[in-house]
């Protein structure tokens, strides 16, 4: 967790450098679904998906695991009536940015709460409001393993609570190869796994699959020729990926190379905590 906190504390400035927004800057992929017309809508695509589920289920609380600077919380604040919005991030820099936006929005912390710490730590992600949705947008990969992550959330959840995961996954049958190893090291992402392995871990930790969607065709995928350039770049930078800034570049190049080679896929999974 310490290395993830350092990674986000040191890289947060860079993540926002090219964005001009009137709210928290999302730290996730743009999703260019067929009806999406603008970069902002592509960033908000995953937020809208969570908002739709929250409205349909009439949830009392959304707990965002790895909330970044609060982009999802802000979106839900503006577009839904969910009474309790809580985010957890490993990064103090991100948390202070999220709290700044919280103040801009309504000046109170009653509806929107941000905690700093490890989402695997017992007690940190508990909240009284029910029913709940736990969300993990491009954050599960940072856990020590998918199973450890699912177990920690299962321990905090009640039967009927949902977990919404949106993340990079490995293509069927892939476990490790050059670009995957560089991605794991660069982005501090040991838990990246296949959907099949995640579902085995989900069953073992008391989660049932509600829905699975493949958004891969809607995220940027370079051609094979460009992927080879990214592969070379990640190789050149990999040796210095212990430094957060270089790790971000090296891991990002490896991820792009992997998308161009068909090694990664971008998936959304909805899981529901089963009755004991
Ligand atoms: C790629 S960013 C995604 C941020 C946000 N979900 C978004 O879409 O903008 C990953 C987030 O996961 C958080 N994270 C990773 N591991 C964590 C851990 N063990 N405990 C708490 N937060 C963690 C990081 O602090 C960061 O906020």
C-alpha cells in the first residue's frame, strides 16, 4: 500500500496537467461507446453506469474504493440523490484534492466523506448506510491480489450489497509475459488477472456474478505497429520503474502495447454478496 500511496502522491500533479475541468479529474480511461461524443462524456461513461445502478437499486450509500480525487463521488453528488457518498484513497494528495472539491460543491462533509488509508484494512471501508454499492474503478489491480481485494470487500459487505469493478484484465489464458510484467511493475498493479480467475476468487469469497460487460472495443487500442513502439519504450524505461514518474510511463507504455497485442481487455463486472 505504501508504494501505491507514493506512486499517486508523486504522480497526481502529472495526471491533471493536461486536463481543464470544473471538477475532480478522473484517473481512468475514456470509454468511447457508440453514443459518446465528447472526451468529457467518455470519462463520465463509467460514472453514468454507476449512477444508473444506484438509481435503479435505490442505494443509500456508494463506497468508492480507490476514489482518486473524487470524480465519481462528484458525479453522483450532481446526478443522483444517493444520500451517503464515501471514498477511500491511499494517497493524501488525492484525498486533499477530493476534499477541496467537496467544499466547492456544498461546503459540508455530511453527504460526501473521504478517508485516507488501505481499503484492505479491516474497518476502513465499513459504513452504516444500506443497501450499498462498493465501486472499484481501475483500483482493484493495485491490491496484492484479486482474491485479497474481494475478501476485504466481502468482509465489509452485507448480503445483497454490490461490488462494481471496472478495470484492466488479462485476456483468457494469459498470466504473465513481458508486457504484463512491465505493466505490473510500472503501475504497481500486481492483481491484474483474467476474468475467469477473478470469478473463481469471487465465488470463493462469497460473491455472485450479476453482470459482465466487455468495454475493450471502446477504449483506445493502438495498431500492432504502434504497439511495438510502446513495447520498445516500456522496455527502455522498465529498469527505472521504481521511480513513480518513470513507472507511470513504463507501465502505461506496456499497457498500450498489451492492448495493441490483444493481451489486455477492459471489463466491467457487477457482483452481489451472497447470503451466508
Ligand atoms: C487509477 S486510480 C483510479 C481513481 C478513481 N477510481 C478514478 O477512476 O478516477 C487508482 C486509485 O486506487 C487507489 N488505491 C490503490 N490501492 C489502494 C489501497 N490499497 N487502498 C486505498 N486506495 C487504493 C489509489 O489511491 C487511487 O486513488
